[in-house]
C-alpha cells in the first residue's frame, strides 16, 4: 500500500510543529526561499546557542516538502538532504543525529566521511540540499578544509543547493566575497535567524550589566585584582547551589585550581575539563559528560562547583538550560577575536533561559562588537535574504575597527610575481600577550610578592631579577640574567629610557612599555613577539616572560650624557604604572598561546610591504 503525498506532507508538518519553534521555521523559510536558479548558496547567521538545530531540521523538512507528489511518494528518493558538521567530533555527530532523527530524509555526516556516506546512503539520488553547520570552524592551517566539499558540489553534484549555518557568519562572508568558499557561479545570499523574545544572549547580557571587562593586568587570574576578587566573591556569596566556569590559557589549568584552593574553595568542588592537558595529571582531568553528572549530584547536596577549561577545549558544547540557569559566573581571558567569542564561556552561557544575575568576566570590547554586528544583521537581514555581501563586510569591518577588535581570521599567499618577503617570514609564529604585571623591586628588604600575584612564573621571574641586582651589590652597571632563565630582559638605563636616538621600534623604552600597557588595558590583543626587547636570535617560543627593568642601577655603555636613570625618572615610571615608588620598577609581560590569526596578520603585513607581490586573502575556506 502506497501512502499518499498528502500523508507525507502532513507528517512533515507534524515534525515542524512539534520539533521546531516559529522563529526557527521563519529563518529556515527565508533561507529556503532565497534559493533559486541564480542562487545556490545561502548563509544563515544565527546567534550563539539560539537553536540552529531547529533551523536545520526545518530546512530538511522544507526540502522534502518541495518534492512533487510523485517524488515524495517514491521511497528510493527519501534521502535528499545531507547535514555536515565541520568538526570530526563523535559526540557532536551523535547529538546532531538525535536532533535530526525526526527528518527521515536527512543524513548526518562530517567533512571527513561525507563522500563515503553519500555512496552508501544516497544510492538512488544525489543530495538536493547540503546543510553545513558550524561553518565558521576551521580557521587555521591545521583546521578542517573544504576542498573535497567544493569539488563535490562543483563537479559531481552541480544541481544541489548549499546552506551554511554559523554564529560567526562574517568569516564566511569574507571568503564568499573573494570567491574562496564560493565560486563566481554561486551567487550567495544571507539570512539572519532572529531568536524569540525569551532568548538571553550577548546583547541581553550587555544591557543587564552582566559583562565585566578584563584589562591587561586583570586578564591573568593569577594576578591579584578587583575583578578577580569580585569573581571569587560572586561565587562564594551565591545563596544557593550552582557552578562557575573558568577558561585559562593552556598550561595554566593546575595553577588555576591551586589558586582556587588557596582562596577557600574545596578541592573536591573544582574540576578540570579536558584531555591530555599540559601540566595536568590524568587523574585531575574529567570529560564534559562526566562533569555534567558531577554537577547533577552536587545540586542534590547544595554544592557550588567550579569548572576549569583551557582554550581549545571542544567546541560546540551546550551545557543545557538547567546548567545555564544555575551558572553563577564565568571568567575567560582567552578571547582574541569576534570568532573566538562564539566558543568562549560567554557564548556557552547564551540560550533560552532567564539567568540575569550571572556575571561574565571577559573581553568587553569583543562582546560589544559582536552585539553591534548582531544588531545590524537583525535590522537588515532577518525578514528577508540579502545579497549585498560587500555592504555587510564593510559594516562588519567598520564595527570591528570602532571597537579595536580583530574580526576575521585572514591569511595571505603570494599569488604571482617576485616577492621581497624573506622565506623565513612564512615560518613565523605569533603568540598572544597573556597579561602584564608591574611591581616595585623592594631590593632592600625581604618582601612577599604574593601581594601582587600568585602566578609561579611571574614570582620566579621577579626573584631572578632581584637576585641579579642584589648579587651585584646594587652596583651601577650592566646586568644580565642566567642563561637558563625563562625571562627575556631589557635593563633600561638613562640612555634607553627616553632617548629618541636609542629608540627601538615603538619608541624609547618608557614610551614603548607605556603604549603596550595602554593597549592591553584597552583589551586589545598584542603580539608577544612585539613585546620582547629588541635583540637578535630571540625565540619567543622558548621564553614565557618579557621583562623591562627600570632602575637607577642600570648603566649605558655608550658615550652619552645620560647613562643612568635618575630617581625622578623611576618615580615617573612608578606613577605612570600606578605602583609604589622605588629605585627599581619591574614590568613583566607574560606570553600567551600561539595564535594563528596573529601569525596570518604578520605575514599579511610583510606581503603588503613587498610592493611587487600580488596578495590574495586566504582564510579558512580557501582552496589551497
């Protein structure tokens, strides 16, 4: 017995009504309607944790409903939609399969296995619609590539349509405009998925005063600051059970746990989420699913947990509505761009809940920029699709520039012609500057520097610098650190302090350090490679601390009028950096993680200086 076409369509309407919400269906309808003979590709821009799976489910239903009566009743033509995850994560694949299970026409796969899945599951017809989820992912050279997918849709299935769904769609837009992701014959449009009124996202958090900015000193949670004390107090004073989420640079997870214990948190309530993390014993680690179980059990006993993660922990995590409702606070010092906000703690906290009391300590400039971009997309692309990608990109870049935040992960390649860029420039690796700290040296007394920081690396650097000056009996001259030291040091003297003739890139030492601190306090992202003192042969990968020592005990070897800093000079440094006066002021910059975006930015700068080179932007979607 053959079921009528009307029955099939009735079943689709039932799935739509019971498994999706009106706002998801509306966005999917706009996206599907935008596909036509001239437009094979649509980008659906969605806010973080706003229900992209419901949009995908609706798209699959609309695709099947678009079939003729004869086609929809042909069992061999049932499979017509391919849903692709860009991340080869089995947990996310399982979650997506469950989300799309009501859509019998959809096959869930990823970029690694989709070709085999097409051969085995689309034996009678090729996919008519391909939905690519998390299409912002894959920004670095090591990330997932789209080469095979583009070859398939261009060469093997030129009739199919493609819809990209992402919470960072502007990264895709750049590629689309330069035809890295989409070819000239693939006209592209964009639709914004406007969430319902009960959605609590970035913009709502901003308007409720829930976002707290982290400056250059405060970013490192190991440094004592008002922000850190507020974060701890928020958790401790919370009147009921709940949990907090901390994200720290790689290699800092155990230090963060020890800091929490030192500040009165029970070790049994602190969990480090991840696998094979640097400096963390295996027995200290827990995976996300097991942590959720621990959370449920803790709620039974009125406990408050703290979860510690590092940059790079699995993307796509959804903690669920209950955990979001009970989130007390989050701390994240790893946000470096618009794209990074999506996977940051504040992105994980977005969703359909009413938690208006949680505080989120993060890069406020980046959060503001993201909110402004979402405002623009909602105002211009939520009721209909737009094909003005140039206009969208220009507005995106304007917003990022206004907030001084990196927006797109853009690399560079030499297209043709001779290049003046040294080959070693392409081996360049850029690192974030994690944070800074300024302390008086207190050379003439025993002093406990935990007044300023609990960071063992910074404390060790301070001790090493002090030992050199004390060992030299406070003699005025040239000083150097032990060869095995983890610190790159610049001993600022009267000549290098403010002499323009001796200035390195960025100005004399005082001006240079002042500019770096201002940038970090404004939550801008500074390459650690640019922070380290000038000198040949310095490898930032081998040194985690850069130090500038402003002292009356440093002396220039040059024949100049001013060889030594005066006490008034050092007092000016102390005043400028808001520390107690001393005869020696130590300024420390801590290296963060390697950053592919900053690396690409540097290579771009080098290529732009090579006037005879032709530059093509190559972001995460470019075919290499």
